[in-house]
C-alpha cells in the first residue's frame, strides 16, 4: 500500500520566535539565533500559530523517517536557544599517559604525550567556550 502523505508537527515554545523561508528554519530565543537548512529533504514546512507542520507527499520509507528527524532537529534548536548545551570531554589512554594543561585564562589547551609523541598540540578555544579541569 502506498502512502499519500506523512506528517507531524512541533509545538513552538513561548519564548521562541520562528521564521521559515524555502525550507530554512530560523529560531530566535533568549540565548541567540539558530539557522538550519532542510533543502536537501523533500518536505513541506509550514508555520502555524503555535506549531510547525512537517509534511511529505507520496513518501518512500526513508522520507517517512526524515519527518521525525526534522522534528528532532527543530526541538534541539529550541533547546539550544532556551537552555543551551554543556559538553564534557574526557581524555583516556591505553598505554601512553596523556597530559592536558589549561593555560591563558582557560582559553588555550595544551595536549602532551599523545601517542607517545614529543610534539605538543596547542588548541585555541573559540570565543564563548570555557574550559574547566
């Protein structure tokens, strides 16, 4: 049996504003603005009063799966502009002990002895990124 259409909707939170233009979704919130393009997917995005509608006409199996993926991406955008994200990185080793130093007011990271090399790798952190031991 062939499907005529498949769709879903995403509720827009109160403190967010959304703009949709040619399958490009722009979400504004208290923590900033996020923009994501869904032009590579054969879908129809519509903006209602308090929700975003996602619809695919005559979908194949992978197109039906993309509907839920788009919903998840948009929900993650709402989370990013409302609460933000916190990433934790853990360094592990099997044989050579790795040493990591945080320098210059938590804006640079030095990695020593990775894979037993004598070369010291220095990483400059992006603006707005903080590093704690």
